[in-house]
C-alpha cells in the first residue's frame, strides 16, 4: 500500500488557503506553507473529536485519514488532552476532557502571519511552541537565528526542538512560561502568541522594541474570540485594535478557575424581561461585547429538555440561573450574591444593540505604563464602561 502523497495534499491545501484570501496580507506565506512539511511536525497519534469525547487518530492504522487531518486548511489537529495526564480511555474508547495543545489550523495561522507584518531580519518571540511548526513558518520570513519559541510543557518543548532540528530550522526552543517572555534574546520586533490571553503579560511589553508588535488571541472567559494587535510605545505603553476573530486555547494561567458557584446568600427571584435565547443567541460579536462589559462572567447551559437553563457565575460570589422555557414567569430568574448577573448581561446586550451591533474589529485596547488595561470602541476616547464600574 502506498502512503499519503503529502506534497499533493500540501499543494491542494495551499491553493484552498489562497482562494479564501489567507495570504492576501502576506503573499510570502504561500511559499512558506508550500515548503514547510507539516507532516513532520504533527505526532503520528493525534486526537479527533467524536461527539462527546476524543479518540485516537493514528497514522499507523489510517495513514490517509491522518494525512487529511494534517492538511485540513480550516481545522486544528489536537495533539494533547488534559495536559497529557494519562486519562484512561473510557469503555467506549473515548477520552473526555479538554484539548491542551494542538497544531493550529492553517487558515488562522496564515491570517495571523499577515497581521504580524513580519519582515526579513525581524527578531521574533513565538509563545506556545506546540509542535514548532509556527516557528518554522516564522523563520521562513525572519531568517535563520531570528526566532525564539517558548513552550510551557516539557515534552512538547522537546518535540518542538526535535521537529525543528530534523527539518533544518534554527529556531531556539525554550521550555518555560511564555508569560515571562525570554529576556535573554530581547528586544523583539514581533511577539506572536498561539494561545489566548485575558490580559497582556507585562514582560511582553517590556521585551518588545518600541514600535514593535504584539499579536495575540485575546478575550474573556465568556468569549474567547478576538485577535489583538498592539503596537508598543517607547514608554512601556501599548495600544492597538482587534484585527480579526480568533479562538484559541488559553495560556495556562488564564484558564477558567475550576470549582463551583457558592450558591449562598439571599435568592432574588424575578421574571426575565426578554427571551434568554435571544439575548445569548451565540452571536460572536455580541458575546465579545458582553464578555468585555460583564467582568468575570462565565456561562453554562443545562441540557435538561424539560427545564433548560442558563447558569451564570462571576468566578467569585455571584450566581444567576435563568429559565429559558418559562422566562416571563415571576420566578424564572434567580440571582444571588452582590452582583445581579442576569441584569448585567441584559444591560450589556442592550448596549451592544444600541451601538449598532459593533463587530469585534471595532474594539481596541490601551495599556498604560502601570499595566492598566482599557478597552474602547472605535477610539481610545470612547472607553467601555464595565457593568461593575
Ligand atoms: C494552540 S497550541 C500550539 C500551537 C503551535 N504554534 C502549533 O501550531 O503547533 C498552544 C500551545 O501553547 C502552550 N502554552 C500554553 N500556555 C503557555 C505558556 N504560559 N507559555 C508557553 N506555552 C504555553 C500550550 O502548551 C500549547 O502547546
């Protein structure tokens, strides 16, 4: 049996990416994607989603399916679950849990390369090495010796180093917490992160050259969906806009805190003035705004058919449970704790509707020298006001 024809798959994938405009901002990236042998970075056993858990997709048992996954232009390849704590397979052969590393989907990888405005000779810090493949693409543009890539997970860092070495790249792999950057090689012209942040670590601004760029997925626990591009000022400040949508796994310390809402304190019961399914209607842009306006918000939907509910929590001591079916009944909304989370969500959604339903790319962020983060709409003169302000 002949193995997969990787060169043809790579060429077809590159054509798809070109057709969907992924190289428009960085035409050089087309040749880079055609050159970097992605199959040499992806582990031979990866994870694929199967309805309610992950199962192994192995090159050894299905090389063609594995190769198609590697060269799928729009899907990430999950390479690690649950931080590699060896979760035993359940009886149905699936592993439940969260993806903690992946080889990112090529469409967003190329879009990010476009927004990075990378030039030959730039010094780049790549945060979240994973397989090392992004570092290889960066090196294709920045040149040998100009890329440092950091990975927090020891075994992934070792794999990235091996993958880069054996494919002929010189990028330096550092095993460590990318939130601290890597001061030894600073200053950097470009910092690019392949995990999502809830705030920008101070070290990234300190290690960027004035005028340099920080490009990172950025969001809230409620909506992890923006791609933020900041320009660093000479005085330790940074400012910039969201340039695209992007959903990535979190930087390790930015993940949702575990635990359960406390559910104590007086219960405040009311009807909801609006249908919860219309307020939280899965619109990415609405959710982005709600997440920014209601600090700390997380949401879960219950799966009960008779009594579907939306559960909200602020990660501290406020909780709300909203009944989706009989939402206009007098006891449909239960709120507890110092904050009335459902009221805050309703106010945030009205703000978004009243402001013409702005898309994610209308927002921006200013970070002051003393690390205050200020989100704004359209311009820094128009700051967002948190529901708790
Ligand atoms: C989307 S994945 C990697 C993508 C990678 N560029 C690729 O395509 O192979 C994100 C990676 O960030 C790593 N990561 C998470 N938090 C980190 C941190 N604080 N410092 C460095 N790496 C981190 C994860 O272990 C994971 O490997």
